């Protein structure tokens, strides 16, 4: 199974995507680079390496509008998605324009039967391992039915990760059933009816990191705020720790003693460890990463895509959604 990488996507393309692809190839991932062939060969030559390339003469820049993909069928993301549609690759990974990737996937692949809106799934480290949150930003405005579908897809993803007993919680401002805005109040009974004992009830923001449930659902506006807040807080906290450990000779000595432990903490909160977010609900395995991603993030995105596709992610998503309409 090959994974198509949009090698022209990202703030530092094609250098970083190619570096990440080479790292993933060393760990057994069969990567197909999609992009301008001359530039990709030049970058590979810098590393004295070789990877298969599928030429795409155009690419969507980060400042361009997402709908550009409809008329630019030779852009790297559209070519990659078309390869997936034709079954020539098992998944697509892009660190490029998020909106363009979503638009290309919807335009070329369409939605899984029963899905009204696809969702971005975000992974957070928690005290119990990880928490999966969706929507991470694909749908700012949501109806209650969307969140029920998000829950079904989130649970399917959790099962693909080896979490068959995962439970889902509804993000709110209080644990009690009567707490929340109109969307939460209308969604609560629908989730309870759809998932029974697998529905935990309301969860609060702190539960994302406590790991109270494995899957948290919310609208894309709130989910993206949670994501950006978590990323910013992690960066600031790590900066404060680094500053404190350099504040005196004694602190610097202590830093040497705890360096290994601090490195492990940093790795747990580093978004690069998760690589990319899956776009769940489109008829194909599509993963979207951050434009500022480094080579480690690209490598991990490719590894995650391979593992999930081999674990039957798409079949699990289809089955979970079909069960909602039985």
C-alpha cells in the first residue's frame, strides 16, 4: 500500500515534505511524492536518495482560496486525491492548505453514505493516554445531527487505534445534563439514544486532558478554539520551564539532572508526534497536517496513515455510520 504525499504543501515545501517522506520510507512506508517533478528530484538529489514521483505541475499556495482546487485539476492536492479515488494509493497526506485539501476531498471523493458534514479529528495527550476531539475546525456551525455523526466516526477511529471500549462525551460548560447552549441541549438526548452506555454525558474542557472519555464531540468553532488554546498553552509552559531552569547556576545544574524526563514531557505535548489530523467522513483516507509542520510531523503523519488504513479505518467508519440508520 502506497501513501501519496502532497509534496508541494506546507510552509517549507518541498524541503520538509521530502525529508519527512525519507524518514518514513526508512521505517517501511511506501511513499509516493506528488508535485513538480524537477523540484522534487532536485530535493531528493540533495539527500542522495530516491523516491517515486507522480508529476503535478501546479500547487495551491497557502494564501489562495480553497475553492481554487475546482478549476486547478493539475494541482498537487487534486492529483493526489485523484490517485486515491482511482485506488492507486491507500491514503493521502498533506501539510498544505487545509481548506483546499478538504475541498478537493469533497469534490473528488464525495462523502461516506450517511455523512452530512466531514470532520477533522484532533488528538490530545491526556493522563490516560489520548483524547480524540472532533470537530477540530471543519464546521464552525453545526446542527445536533452533525455531532451524532462526529461521535460515530470518532468511536470508529478509536477502534482502529485499538480502543474498542471507548466512550464519547459531549463538550459543555458543566457535567449536568441540563447545562450547555442550545446545540448541547438538543444533542445530548440524541447521543444517549444513539450510543446508550457508550455515551458518558457532558464533559468539560479539563476532561480533554484528564482523559475522562476517549472521544469528545463539539462544533468546529469550539473545537478549533480548544486546539489553538492547547497548542499555545503548551508552548508557553515549556518556555516558562526552560526560562526557570536557566535562571541560576543551581537551576542549570538541576536541568542537567532532569533533562531526560523533560524531553519525554516535551515529546508528549509536541503536535509533531501526532503528525496530521484525519478528515473523517469523506470516501477515502485523507490526512491534513499543519502548514508549519517539520519533518518529524510529516514522518509521523505517514506512519499514522499507513497504520490506520491497514487497520480498516474506512470500513469501520462506514459500519459505524450505517449503524446509526438501522
